[in-house]
C-alpha cells in the first residue's frame, strides 16, 4: 500500500502516533505544534514539538517534517527539475539501507502526478547547522570528508544505480535538461542581475565555460557512485559531542550518480575561502581517500581522486549560477550564490591546468 501524501494541515496526533509506533515506539501523541526551520530555497521544513499521553512512555520531544516549498515558483522548480522525486526516492530506496551519515526517517510518501511529498524524520536537536557564508573549521571539514566517503562507498561502482531513471546523471534515460543551453541562458542573466557583484574571477571563469559545459561533463569518466550534488555546509548538521553521528548530511533533492570527487570539489570550492582551501585541500583529499579505502573501495579507484577533484572545480560555480536563477530570490540567497560562485571560480583558476583543459 502506498503511503498517502499529507500537508502540514493534515498532520494529526493519531498519524504521528502511528509513525512512531511503526518504528517501535509505544508512545501516544496527544498534540503538537510546528515551527519553520531555516530558509530552504526549494523545500519547507518544520520542527514538530510533541505532547504525549502521560499514561504511555514518552517518545522524542521533537520530530522534523519536510514538505514542498510554499512558494509557487520554487514549488514548480522542484517538480520541473525533479528535485522532489529525487529526495523522496532517496529515502525510499537508499537511506537506512547501508551505513551513511544521513537522517533517520519515520515516513516518506510521494505523489507521482503532483510531485508533492511528505517526509518525517527524527530530529537532531543537538546538531547545529553549518553556514555557507562562513568558513568551516578543520574538524568540520574532516567530518565532511568522512561523511562523503560513507555515502560514496556505500554504492561505489554499483550497476544498479544506473537503472534508476530519476537520479541525476543516470544512464537509464537521457538527461531531462540540456546543461549547455541552460548555462548559456543563465550565465548572462546572472551577470545582468548582479552587475558589479560579479567579480573578475567569476567573469573570467564563467565566460570560459560558455560552450564547454558538455565537454566538461563528458570528461569526467571515473568510477561512479551515489553523489549528493549539493554537498555544502548549509546541508550539514554538526554535533561534536555525538560520537556516533558528529555530522549528518541533509537535503537530498539533487542526489545523483557520478564521481565522488565532484562532491568534494563542490564542498571545498564553495565552503572555503581560496587561501584556506589551498592550505588544506591535499590533506583533506588524503583523508577522503583513506576513508574510502576503509569502506572497501578498490585500491585501483583511489589513485585518480586528486585529478578528479581538480577537474570538478567548476561544480560549485555551475550550481551557484543556475540555482540563483530558478529559485525565489532573497538577500541571503543572493549572498550565498555569489559567495559560492566566487570561491569556486578561484578554485578553477588555482587548478586551471586541469579545470580549464578544454
């Protein structure tokens, strides 16, 4: 039986009780309140504070629900770009199946026609979200490498990935969008919108990739695995005191199949200022490779990770440019996308021998 999709107004105490009891909790919910979390560009996330029947054992104080965006443009974008189906299918088919640094979920439902979805997860009240506009600490960056390795290694080289026609980069069906044409349309619009806020590095790199997007994508042909594709601090939760899960990766709306090094390049290229990245990147790539090896990734696949990382330098700028033009515009969103694009542009220039080898 397919789970029904519910909006926030349709949540009830009985439904929450059923979700908890399906996961083995004897708690009985008598009421709840909901508060928005964050400023998601495509999805709407809420923290649910629960009240319980005193005659039964208590369950968790809070849960987290994720639903489609309340903004019509962002909601339409979520359907058109398949972001809602990707996140839903990820939780249905991958989350919880193998050890990965991802949230534990209680309920997932998806509607094939509307692409509406309902995702209910355990809350992580002691985890603190990362901040895209700051620079991560060395410890946070190390945890990010470990988390990426757990995700990538779980389905490393698995041919079943390419049978999923909803994943980004799959071989099951042709790509739904022409990335070359999309970038050719968005890059000039991005420059027009932001004007003087587009730095010389961004303009140099942005212009260099015009007409070269397909060549860049086709040139990345290393071992394939499950990839997050928006692997950055805003999509990470940290809890240094939690030995089991010091980091959790959220927001799986861009999940796909590709080279694992692309997630690493995206993270280091967009999260760190250029000087910090240059100082830390070789050590962090070595940590990522060591973690992949511990998870059983073949030795032959590890040797090319440094070159794959450098070749993926443009990943963060590509996302910053295209995402800025398809979601609801906000002040923080503008600052975030510009920061991502500028930092990533500097990464391309730092590794130009590989990153601009068209």
